[in-house]
C-alpha cells in the first residue's frame, strides 16, 4: 500500500491545478487533515499563519466540492476497471447537521425539525472478491443545500423527485460500465425507482436494490402484487448471519430464510406508457426477528441457491457505506467544523470526503490474509518499527501487525476485545508514521 504522503499526492495531483501554489496549499491542508482528522482547523496546524492560509483556501470561489474530488474519482474508476472480479457501487444519502452553528450562512433544512445543514449522497466503490469486500474509494459524491419547503404538497413532491435523481447522477458521473467489467450498484429502499433501474441497465450496471413500493409484477404471465406474492413463497434456502450488536442486544447468530423468483417489474400506474424490466426478486426474512425482511431486486436471472445467496451477501455489504459516513462524521469530525459559510463547508467536505475513504481502506487491509507475513502487504520499514517498539523476534503476521498498530492508538488487545476498529487503527497508524519518520532520519544520518 502507499504511504500517506504518496496517497495524498495521488488524490490531488498537480495536473488538477492551474496554479502550483494552490496545489501546494491543497496538499498542505490534506496532510494536516490526515495527520489529525479529529481536530478542529486551528488544532490541525502549528501556526496562526497556516490557519489563516487554510481559511483563505476554503473561501476561494474557484474551488468547490467536485473539483477537489475529481482526481480521486478518476483513481477509483481506473482501479475498478483493473479489477478482475465484481465491483460494488454502494450508494446512500445522509446529512451534515449544524444546528448549533447559528452564525453559519447558506445552510438549509434537513430531516429533523431543527434542521440546519447540508445533504449529501455518496457512491462507494468496493471490490467483491471471494465474498470479501475491499474499499476502493468514492466513484462519485454529491452535496447540496435543500431549498426551503413551500407549504404546498406539490412543492414537497417536486423536491423529493429532484433528490431521487441523485441515484441516477451517481452512476452517470461514475460512467458507463466498460466492456468486460462486472459492476453492480447496491441501494437501500430509497433506490426503488423504476426510472433509476432503467438508467442503470442502459449504463451496463447490474444491481441489488431493496424494494420499497408494493408494485405490480408479472410472474409466469400473471400480474401479482409484489409483497403478497413474495410472502407466499416457501423458504428455499437458509443463511447463517451474525447480527451486529446494538444498544438493546449483543451480537448473536441469526438464521435467515430465503426465497426467490424471476419476474417482470412493471412501471408505475401513473405512467401512461406501460414498460417492464426483467429480473429476479429475493425475499429474506428471520422467524425470530420480525423486523428483518428484505425484498431485493436484481437484474440477474436467479437459477440456483448459490446465486440467491450471493445476492443476499452483496446486500449485506451495504452497511459499508454507513461505516464510511461514520468515518466522515466521527473520524473526521466534519460536523464540528467552525466555518461561517456553506461554501467553505463544501470545500472542506471536498477534502475530508476523500480522506474518510482511507480510514475504511486501512480497516480492510488489516483483515485481508491475516496469516501472511506483514512485509508482503505493507512497507517493511513499518514492520521494523513495530518490531522494535514491541521487541518482537518472530515473523509478524498481518493480523499481529495491525493489532500492534491499533495498540499504538489505544487498543488494549485483550482476548475479549476482538478485532480493533478503524478509529484505533487510524490513531495508531498516524503515530506509526511519526515513528517511521524518526527512524528514517536516523538511517539517513547513519548513511
């Protein structure tokens, strides 16, 4: 993997900027955000002049969220093209709340009654090989301010319809699927839009989308109500699943029941021209947990239990986009940014939105091939720093290396602690880079 400096240079290459000074400032700010992602802007820099320089940069009218992420998008697309297996393009929307920032201008309503913030929608590219996900990065992201809603119901419907189009925009911005690639977009209930499925099909994408509407479908030539028909089907397969812990329940094993059918999805009744899309529906439910019921749509024709189980597994990886949003909010503290205008927040988002992907990438790296020697997956100098710090003599595996990195970030590594989370890994990784820099200086003096 690249070290942090190389990674930053790759995301914001000099060709993106007409003025080399602007490029240098972008790199400088990105470095500060990577080194101290949870800090405020004054905390990320060592001098008052650097803080003022950051504020001036964020206030530039020739900068925006899309321009600052363009280089990253291109890197992600090229890596997705080079991938041999399936690539998931997982989408979801969220919001950034600044309810307590009464002095920040240019914000708009959000989902809560006190809403004052920004809306955004992310499309995260994830390699899917041997049923294991590996985050590549953002293929597209959109951020905007919602307009004040008119009291008329018609105005509200127009706003919702406009925001629904962002699902389509993500794939159009990512681009048509190249020949020979297997790209699959994954979405929650908000993605159940007939026109969106038509567009993704034209662009060459497969899909695994959770349904929301109880639409009409055609099965074996007969028109049926989707939910009623799917609930009438008996279980055809089972899948064991570890339910993640919540405030009310600890993690535990669940048995998922699965059924499926091929069908034609019919266009909404309100449309004059009747159209249909061929695909398959998969229903997933749990007899011990009535809250679990997914009815998934895919363009694939499912003919076996193995194919149905793969669709379920793909949808289970949708939570990765939620982890990304958590990295952005908790790991990069973007909602705590003390900036006076929405435009400045958009520019900061352009940088932090990319950096948050690196937190997820580190987590993935720590879980891939855990028994391999660590030198095969990271710079040998990183391994040597860990070896010296913890006085280790035996071969250090990938699993041991990343546990030790997390220990630098405060992970206790008790038997009951399980695998370290991305927050501890990130804190330890930053500290490791500082230790590595010190060792490099010593080696240079010795030479």
